[in-house]
C-alpha cells in the first residue's frame, strides 16, 4: 500500500551554529575564502580538522564537493558537513539552493533526524537574506525528497522524519532569511508533492485520478477552485483533440481547470497550460518497448502546472491565474485514433493525425484554445512534448519557444531565479510550413528535423494574437539516477519556474 513520503520540516532562526544540537551541521565554504569565520571557529574547537582536510587536498570546496568531520563532543553537532560553494565571485542563488539540497540529501543518507543549515554566513551580503532563505528552504525540500510510497515495510532506507533548521548568527539577517524561508517552504513542499504525483505510475494515476487529486488540492487551498470536464462534457464542448487522444483508452480523458482569483484589485490574468498524458504508449503509432515505462512521466507538464497553482494560491500574488490541464491516456485499441484520421479540434481547426505518438500537441491545442477564450493576457504552456527537444538540449535545460520576445525575457528571468533552466529555440515562419496538411488545416508532425520547433509552431497556431510561450520539458522531467542534489525519478520541474514567473508579474 501507498505510504506517506518523508516528513521534512524546515524552519529558520538566529543561532550560533556551533551551539545547536544536531545530527548534522552543514557549513558553506568557498574555495577561495580564507576568512570564513564559522569554519575557523569550528576548526578551533575540533583541533584543526578542517585545516588538515584542506592541506591534504581532500576538500577543495568546489561546487558539488562535501566532506565530513566529527564533532567529538566539542561542538553541539555530531557531525560537520562541509559544503563547497565554489569561487566567491561566481556564486549564484542557485549554488546556495544546490548546496542546501546536497546537505539535506547527505543527511537523509546518514539517516539523520536533525540538520542545521549554516550556509548563509559564508555567503554574507552576496545574496540578500530573503532570497537566501527561500532558496535554502527550496533546496532542503528538493534534497530530502525520495519517492518511497511503494517501498516495502522492511526497507530500512526509509526515513521517518527530518527536522532542518536554517540558522544565521546575525539577528537582522536571520529575520530576512525567515521571511524567505516562508515562501521557500511553500514552494519546496509543493514541488515534493508534484514529484510524488509525477512519479506515480499509470496504473495508479489516470486522467480521472489526476482530476480527483486536483479537486482535493483546490479544496485544501483557500483561493483556489477546480472544475473538471469529463468525457461527456468534452464531447458536448467538441474538444476533438483531447477526445481523439483519449479514445483508445478505457480510462477516459479529463480537462482540469484550476482558478486562482486574487483578493487584491487586478484585472490581469495569466493562463498556465500543462500536458498531462498519464501514460504515453504512442497509441497506434506505438513506441518501442525499451524505455516506455518512462512515459508515466508524460504528465509532468500538467503536474507542474497543478503544483504551481497550489504554490501561487498560497503565496497570494496580485494577479489572477487560470491553470488548464488537459489529461488523457494514449493507448492503442480498437477504439483508438488512427494515423490518417482527420479530427476537428476545439478551435474548429481540422488536424490530420499522421502520427498518434505526437499526441501532446493534440490535447494542448484544446487547452490553449480554452485559455484564449478565457481572455488570458498571456499564456504559458509546459509539456514533455518532443524527444527532439531532448536531443537538442540534453537533460539540462528545457526548450523555450514564444511569439513574444518580452515574454521570453520574463521567463528567462524566472528561470534564472528558480534554477530551472530554459533555452530559447525558434518557432513559427518556415517551421509552420512543415505542419500544413494537404487535406486538413494542419497535420500533427513535420519533417525529421527540428522537431521541437515544429511542435512549438503547431501550438502557436492556436493562440492567435495572445502573448504565448511554450516550455518543452522533455528531458528535464526526470533524473535517470540519483545525483548529489536529488533522487531518481521526477524532478518536479516547472513548479519553481512558473511560480517565480507569476510572482514577478504580480509585482508590476
Ligand atoms: N511524450 C513524448 C515526448 C518525449 C519523448 C518526452 C521522450 C520525454 C522523453 C511525445 O508525446 C512524443 O512521443 N513525441 C514524438 C513526436 C513525433 C512523433 C513527432 C517524439 O518526440 O518522438
Ligand atoms: Mn507521444
Ligand atoms: Zn507524449
């Protein structure tokens, strides 16, 4: 049976790191900083152990580098985890987030029950306290996350609970940090929740199940409402794209609509649209069996939107946001959509389906048209849309396509803040020509080349003059194996990016 995920609490306060009892004390260290007061103070107490490590070259304090020394009863913590921050001049907020994630991930590995995170002291004024607090909290959740819902009872890799305290010796700075930690806790918790939903396999979550989760999220979040269109309503509304994709499965499709309405006076409305294919077999254009299991992650865009909507509703920015999550299961069967079928999308545009595995764009075009009807000022969609995007950018960055350069800049800024990387790719113009059909308005695939851009261009056809951007997150949706920062499986990509984007929009 499914079990609860690791229970992590993250708090912040003013304290002298040396005096706080903990299983692990994580201390940030620059590779080129000889004035680290906290390090020096610890070193004095533990008889120069840190200096020895450095002299032997065992710890150079580069990013991703860690080393452990033992407290031996001379400081309050049992262990000191030295966490490399790299060169002082090159430090970015993302490095602080990663350092916190790495520390907490190590603490989970050590089966620690308590960790004190003292990273901000080394950072000094390089990053403001509020930002530092937010990213450390986000990192703490990210690093602690393990997907262990279905791990057997006897497995001792599970960890009951972990208490993480972020401390800084300076009272004013600690207050700033606490402020940031509040937002970081909300975003971090939501991202862990999103990772769990995305990690669940197709037999555990189907479109109806995802809709139920979305409703439950809305019920538990003041300011957030949720409406779901079932397959009957989809037929009434003539949402032909999502219906065609869902036709082959006995698990019928759903269109999930979440609304956050700000209590503050604002007429601005942002639309977030996320692809949620709960399993993508390819349909009649079936995928090869190797790796097909990873297509349970094909709902990651929609799950990212669901997470962002929850975080946004809790952070209460002065902007209205509508989250639209078309969800279907792409399966082959006697009732499935065939290659060659011509379908009529919700917008009225007809589409020749040349490949049933290019299904994401078929559900998104209905979602995008719905967002346009809702008169959104701008629309951002997010989807695990093309293998081509992963070929182009690898597993490090998502593709970003848009019809508006200003929106690109805004998303690049949110990307910088969130550490969820994007790279601008083209769409429109010559790419659009590739998706013209001879027998319908559009066809759902282009040539062999530039697949991310032809997919983006297809979506662009459905937004008219509305400012729109598309994030192709195929490749960054999941880790193939555990890393220093995080565990295998869903990354929860997009929760931080979309939330930051919306918060920035509200500040204008
Ligand atoms: N969900 C896949 C894209 C994908 C591939 C995501 C690998 C993550 C990892 C999408 O529905 C798909 O199958 N796209 C096809 C499009 C093609 C038929 C034009 C692809 O990329 O092969
Ligand atoms: Mn597909
Ligand atoms: Zn897909």
